[in-house]
C-alpha cells in the first residue's frame, strides 16, 4: 500500500519521508550544499557522491582487475566487461573480443 501520492506527478510512496524527499524535485529545494564548490543537491546521497569528485575517493573496486570507481553505476557497467563472453582471440597478441568483426578489425 502506498498512501502518499504526489499531486504534481502521481507517483506514490509507502513512507512519508520518501514522499517529502521526492517532492523536492518539484519545489526545487536543494538543502544539501557542497562545502568544496557550493553546488546544491536535492538528496544527501547525491552530495556524498559529488564530494568524491573533490576528494578523488573511489570506493567501488573490481576484484577481477583492481580498477576502482567513484560511482556504483560506473562499477556495475564495468563489471559487464568481465561477464561478457569473448570467444574470438587475436592470433598475434591474444586480445579477446565478443564479436568476430571486432577481432578482424583489430
């Protein structure tokens, strides 16, 4: 059951605090301000992610290749590199490809 419904867009929420956080999108309220550059955000988690652009922190690390990322979305996209099958190998250097045409072009 989602009793909290946004009158502007119709989106519903089961918890009132989620509704009030959502409503900031419509009001333009951005209560979370970056101490480094002054940019403001609707949500605290967005500020935390933004702050990493100032600190260089990259908390999401790949166990397969040790590459690190600031954003979970970048990390998840990167993981596809390791999950994808690459059956076509270059005879000269051994690099693998998911499509034969990419291998030939290489």
